[in-house]
């Protein structure tokens, strides 16, 4: 029996679900799940321009804050074979673990997802802040 491949619409729905899972894993600090969702060839460009690869993201980039809120909106997915482009807004609120304040970033985000061995994973992430603030805890 031949299995029918997913339509671009089905793939877009799957990727939107994976993005929800990625955001939830970040809020739960579920790094094992994030390692499954993120591609080993990851390039992650943060709001201030610093760049992490897969290993540095887990060493420092994505692990030094407690994510309180990650809201995605205006998400659009373009599926191009085994690659997909996701764009949209992201509102992120996180408390720095070193106690130096709460970060709030409203941004536009572009992500590249790739399918390998039947699994979709995020290969690239670029956030461009529209508004960013850091409030100090008192």
C-alpha cells in the first residue's frame, strides 16, 4: 500500500503545530524536546544580533532565561518541497536567570524548516525586534 504524501496545506498545519510545540518546550525548559525539534545544523540569530549554532544555543543562547510568554501571530507558511519558510510575529517575555531583569521583545520572525528522513526540523531562526525593553527587578 502506497502512503499519500502530505499536501502543502497539511504540511503547513504540521509545521504550525511543531512551532507551538517549540514555544511550549521553551517555556517548560524541555531541552530534550527542543533538541528533537531543532536541526543539528541550526543557525539562530537573536534580537540583538548574536548568533548561535545548535550546540551554543543549548550551552548559552536559549538556556539563560525563564520564558514566561511566547505568543506567535500572523504566521504564514510557504512549503517548497522538503523546505518551508515560516514568517510572523512573536511576543516574547522572559526573566533572565542572572536576575538582571525581564526582557520583552515584540518582533518579526523568519524560520526555515527542513524535512529529512520524514521529520521536519527548524534549521534557521531570525528575529528582528520591532520593540524591545528590559525592566530591572526591584
